[in-house]
């Protein structure tokens, strides 16, 4: 947070990346740097440094099931039921939870091959 306050969001993003690399190296874990870049991008994408947990990125998702999948499941589902909130099942996590195909990768296109007859 201090790095963000004094040097800006890009410096904070780089500090997050550096800390993740040092932490993972210290634990002798090998994680592709692209994963770390993605996490840092998500944490800083709105111009502020946000935590990954329920008080940050995961807690602010629009989907009831995506929020419930992270932690405090009963609280999220109970609150959604009380206020009549609906989940449109547009994200990956909620579709996995209910067992529906995800519109990503091979599931994102419909391709048909029609052979030409000579």
C-alpha cells in the first residue's frame, strides 16, 4: 500500500510480483511467471491494490456462486436468498459448480466441417 501511495500502481504491481517470486523461490516452488503476472494484474486492475481474499477480489464478484465458492459459503448463499439475488451463471466458477459446459477454449466456438464432394 505504501509503494502505491508513493510510487503509483505500476510500482505496487511490480512489488507484488517480486514478493510472489521470492516467496515461491523460498518454498522451492516453480510457478510460471505468467501466472504471477496475472495475479498481480487482477490485484491492481482497478487502480488500487486489492487483496485476493473475501475482502478484495473474490469478495466483490458479481456472481453469488463465485463468491460462495471462495469462503463463507453459507453466509453468501443465505444473504443472496434473503434479498432475492439471482446468478446468471456467466462465469467459469459458477458453471463448474452447477456442472455446465464453460464457453472457453474448445467450448467457445461451434465449428462444423462440411466436406466438398468432387
